C-alpha cells in the first residue's frame, strides 16, 4: 500500500511514469474481474478504461480509509453492476449436436464445458452481493477483510455472503453426489466406462 | 450429508490456493478424505476458480495507459473550462452577475412550481436594486418570501464553487490563474450571451403562465 501511495503522490505531481505503473499494476486483475461480471471483451475493456479514468480524475476523493486497490475495485464493481444486470450469462449450447467420438479428451472437455455452462447459469441466479463475494474470494483470491472493504460491509457479512453463495450453488448444481461422480456417470453414458449405478 | 464444520469450509478456499501448510493442511486433507459434502464443495470451488478469462493480447495491455491518460486529459480540459468561466464570472462582474443569477434562480424556481400554487401568490411587492424595468416588473410579482428563498438557493449553489475557486486563485501555481485570464474575454462574452438568452426564454414562459392564469381566472 505504501508503494501505491508513493505512486499516487507522484502521479498527482504529473509524473507520467508513476501513472503508467499504476495502470499496468492493476489492469490485468481488474480486467479479469470485469470480464467475469460482463462476459464480453468490449464491455470489460470499456469499463476498465472508465474505472481508471474515474479513479485518476477523482483522486481528491480517495481518502485512504482503504487501500488504493480496494478503491479501484469499488469503482470497477459499481461501474460494472449496471452493465451486468442487462446481460445474460447463460450460453445455450447443445452437446447433442456435437459428434462424440470415443475419445476421452474430447468427452472430458465436453463434460467440463457442460459443468461450466451449468455453473455459469447457476452463478447468474445468485443474488448480486453473494455472486460478487464468491467471485472476489475464489476467482480473485481476495481475503474476507479485503472483500469487506470493497463491498463496504463487515467481515462477518462477507463470510455469510460467501457461505450462502456456495450453499446455493451446491443446491443448484445438485449436491446429491460429487461432481466427480457426475462425470463418471456421463462418461459411462458415452460408452467409455462400464455402467455405474447411482448411489442410493 | 451436509457438513457443518465452519472452520473447514473457511479453509477450503485457502486449500484451493495452496496457502495452507502444517497442521491446517493436514486437517483439511483428512477431512476431505471422509466428507463428501466438502469434497463436492471443493470441486465446485475448483470449477469456479478455473473459469477462463481470455487474454486480449499484449497490444491491448500496452495501449491502456495511453488511452486512460488521453481520457483523463480530456476530462481535465472540460473541468478547467467550466472553472474558468465561473472564476471569470465571480472575479470580474460581481454585481451584475449576482443580480442575473438571482433573476435566473427566481425564474427557474417559479416555472417549476405547480401551476395551482401560482394562484396563491401573495399581493406583496418587493423592490430589487440594479435591475432593468422589465425584469423588475417580473420580479415584483413574487412575494418577498419567495424571492428570498430563490436568492438563498442561488447563493447556496454558488458558495462551494466560489470556495473552490478562491482556493485555486490562492494557489502558488500561477498556471491556472493565467489560463483563467486568457479565458476571460471570449468565454465571458459567450457565457453572458447564453445567460441573457436563457433569461429571455424564462421571462417569456413566466409571462405566458401569468396570462394563462388570468384566462383561467
């Protein structure tokens, strides 16, 4: 955080190199977060640029109550929220349309793709705060105190949102068997394994 | 069967990120070996964490600082232009402009009122100094109370701007003041023309409302 403050001070005096360093430091993690929120490159790129512009033109409003990184994330999330609400993340792909050869590599990737599509659909159905908390914790690797800063809530609330998101995802994805078991069943249906019986 | 071990559930993301070691690592591994619910949860977290983000390429990353810098400069120019106008406004023609702002405030405030309320204008008149006769006639139709309210509004709105501009003017960095002086003549004239035009539009609207009220009455 001290390094960021130093870069911010130097940026405020007009030092272009410090400005560049701040952008380069945060552009990739911010882009990843924004892409996951809006699911397309054009919106993510546009929001990334707007996030930085809003931050640098509003540096007077950065009161250092949280880290500069947290402040950037707050700006990014607020800008992305409206775009995200208008977009559907569900992608409709029919696996039946794909010719399934008895090739474990292709089947494996199809199984993963199916799981991912179902996961994406389930994620869109989560309440916004829970989805964001889950993304920040698992995809961004943020700790709960950082998430609490970004989401402007208590650490307890951040943890609750996370646990509730996981609980709901499990319910939506079907928690009667492990994902591994699901994959085994699908492989047997594809003729790659001896038939398995479902666990009672 | 649902697992209620809150500690393990909190450790699962750290286990995923390979940030556990020692006793905690062993604890989680032992637990996963015997808990189907947590294995499911861990598989789910793996799937969530592996969601791919396409890389837009080195050219995109390399260009971003310049694109941001360009937008920031554009934003600063717009802000300076507005500040320059306001600084010139308050620094040079205080009396005339204060009166003009008051007229505008009163007029704007009145046209936003519910037409029914306009019928309740009290009969009191008020005198305002330094105004042309037509404007004075319009302003006299408002009660003293309403005029004070509108003037107070105008002063409140302009107070933060004046404060910010005073700070800028006091700044040892003379560049902003120099820029404001350059903006003075041309921009000030443009602003006054716009203000006069707006004032005329509002006066016309007030006259029309008064006529409509008379016709209804």
